[in-house]
C-alpha cells in the first residue's frame, strides 16, 4: 500500500508529526509521502494521519507504479481537486458569515444552524454531494445578506464581510497556520457532534457563539496571543457539549 498527498494540502504538518516515516514536509511547506510501499509497522500511524488530515488531502493507492505514467493516484483523482476546492469555498463562505456576527448584527438560531451544518459539510472524508454543497453556500450567502443587507450595495466596500480566501491560510506563517488548522479541525469535529445530536432530537446551543468566534479568528491576521485563548475555550465548550448530550441520553 502507498499513500500520496493531493493538491488540497494546506501544509499544516499534522501528517508528518503523526507518521514521520511516511510523510514529510517539502520545501514549499506542502506534505509529501514516500514513493514506496509503507512498512507494516507504519500502517496504523499512516492510516491515522490520513484519517486526521483536516482537508482530506491524503489518499491511498494500491496501484503498481507502471500505471498511467507512474501515477499512483486513485481513480477518483480527476474529481478530487474540484471537490476539495468546493469545500474550501464552503469554509470561506462560513468565515464570511461569521464575520457578519461580529458587531451590531443580530444572528439568529438559523445563523448558527448554518454555521454548524456548513462545518459538518466541510468534513473532508465524508463524500457529500457537490450539488448540496453549492446549495448550502448559496444559503450561507443569503443569510449573510440578511444580516448585512446594505453591505453588497456599499459604494466603498471595505471587504470586512467578504468570504475568506483559503489560499491565505496556506500562505500564512507555519506556526499560525498550524494553530488555525488545529482550531478548524476541532470545530469541524464538534459541529459534527452537535449536528448529529440535532438529527436525533437533541438541541445543543452552548457552542453556537464559539463556532462563530473560531471561524472569525481563522479569517483574521491574529498571532498566537489571539488564537490560543479561543483554542482553550474550544476545549471547555467541547466538554460542555459532550456532557449535555450525555445528560440528554441518560
């Protein structure tokens, strides 16, 4: 078995830290995998690195090296970059919506539900329908317009509520990028927990403001002093959510 890193990599370094015998960071701060079958002792940690990649950029291949000009990618590789690009647009739209909640606007329960659903739909290793993701992006934009209806009509747009360009995260300082990816990965997981609890009839609202705050922070040019407190808050809110679900299921 071999692994490869596709074009969706944002260079967070998580895979190299999890399984350094298989993954490493190239000169461009983008991850790469060894060009050979992984050893038996690295199978478990390599699979963990693949599972935990925040953007789903790690894929496995059982092809031999003579296939398609030495390509070792899976049959879905032609579509994968487009799917990842769409999920990046979704995250960028979520950050744009989170930006509108910072100030004098009045976000509603529907606003937070969209943030939660969007984070859930951005989970990299779940094969959502691309049409559904595009529809969700449109819904997010509609909610943003509802919160700040005059923003799109402004004669001198400041860009404060624009969707976030995810390439900025890839180009960020490696230490800051790692913190932001860690935060993004965390709130994705928490949103998945909250979203599925809602499907089962359990309403969890304690994390609403955290989702908006965390997404807002990911889109800002903050240093460690601004990001670390939110990561700490995430840990506390996550614990509160788990307890709330346990109580509801008791």
